C-alpha cells in the first residue's frame, strides 16, 4: 500500500507540475513570450526537489507543495472554462481581455489558498437532533470533535476556541473519537497545551470521553504518552474499554475502541459484553475512530456511533474518493436504528488546507422515546 501511495504521489507531482508550469508561462507570456520551455523545466525541477523531501520523511513539506500545485491546477481548469465561455460570447477579443483574464487567474489562485486556510482554521458548528429507541428522563446535549491532530500548526489557540464553542452551546458531554495528537506529544508538551486542553474538559458539565485514532497509535511509547496526556486533563480515555457516564442526570453507556490500525483490538461485540447487564439498557454510544466497520456495528444494539478519520477528503476532490471507500464517509445516517455520525474533524492532517470540507464541531441533541 505504501508503494502504491508513493507511485501515485510521484505521478501527481509530475502531472501537476507540468500543468502549473504551462500555466505560469501563459501568465507571463505577454512579457516573456520565448520562455515556455525554461519555465516548464524550472517548475519540474523545483517540484521534484520538493518531491525528494517525501523520501526523506518530510511528508508535510512534500504534500503541502503538492496541495499548492493542485490549487494551481484547479485555477487553470476554471480559467480554461471561463476562456471558452468568453470566446463563445465573442468577449475574448476585447482590448482588456488578455490582462483581465490573467488578473482573474492570479486572484483566483490567491483566493483558493485563502479559502483553504479559512476552512481549516474557522470551525463551523453543525446541529443535529436525534431520537433513540430507549427511554431517557430528558435530552442530553453532546458535542463531537474528532481529529484535532494537535501539533505544530494546530494547538492551544484552537483548543481555547473549542472550549468557547462548548460553553456557548451549553454542551454537557464532549466526544472525541481519535487522532487527538499528531503522532506524538512532543509539540503538545513543548508548547504547554495542557492548560488549554484543561479548559476544554472544564467547558462541559460532564467532561470529555475520548478514544484513540491511527495517529495516536503509530508508536507504542508515543501511544502511552498520548494516553497519559489525555487522562491527565481529567478526560475519560477509552482504549478498548467501556464506561458509564452521568450526563446531567442521564446515565450513558460508552464504548471506546482502538483504531483498526491496532489489528488485535477487541470487537465491538466483545466490548459490549463487558458492560454490566443494567448498563446495556442505558443509551449506548460507540466511539470508533475509523468508520470501517459500520455494517458490523449496526447489527448490535448501538444507539449512536461517532467517528472521524475521513476528514471528508480534506481537499477536493478527495471527498468523492472517501465517499466511495466508506459506507458513511461524512455526515449523519440512521442505519438499522443506529445513528452513525462521521465528522470531517475539528483539526486537519498535514497542512492547514481544507477545500470542499471545513473544520467543524457537531452539537447533538440526544433524546429518548417518551
């Protein structure tokens, strides 16, 4: 799989670099009409220097540059469509057209970068009301924030922002299904994010329940450090464990699974059996980072499954790819009396770009039958 990923990345680099090189030449052609070959070669050379960082373990640098190239390709595609449209309307011969279309291309490219940064750092709050087939004394207000990826580009400021959202929405219990840290706790500790995380936990009346995702599990020592850091804040971390939480007077049964990166993790059915018999009658919520076993989980008496991992593709058109690969890739769907909610994530992976997706927090009004 890693070899396939590398080959696809290399191919994308070459295609995007060639297209962008041609686009750059078109942009400067009125002033440097004989530079096409040199511009394309220079773009390919620079792009392959960035590609080399991928093989040196610097994934963020390589993928960040690839993302910028991709935004350039999208800009070129849009400008081509506009150009064809203008030609059909006989606008392409206007005296100011050549300069205007080039200015539009430059502004469009800058606009795509700005929009991508805005979507990555400006969370939206999505509201959802669901009713489960169990008795509840009164509704419970939950929040879902997955995939924080706490690290160099996403940290204390974003945690404080999350705490403010939880307070404004009067959330009783926050669910965090995995990828809390970005592979390890080095930056978390170096930048002293603990107080900001503490503010997230204290922002709700019943605290935080979390599970671990694939980025929390890549290294055994890092996994232990991440687990210790999360539990130190007072959050309840369920790594293949179960718990009963009192949320405003309503008892909830929660199951937290390891991500399936851990191949020997327990099945949902095994974890369900670890709940006391009485607790199996409470509203049952599953935290499963990757939405890869939805079909199996909905065969069990799970009322709500919350997941993340997909980032809703993070950058267009990857949202269509994750939709093909997952039963539910994003959003809410009720399947066999189980409400499945997959978030695009509060943070991001790799680079601070989101196009076709946005940083988000789900606020879920959970009620039972009368």
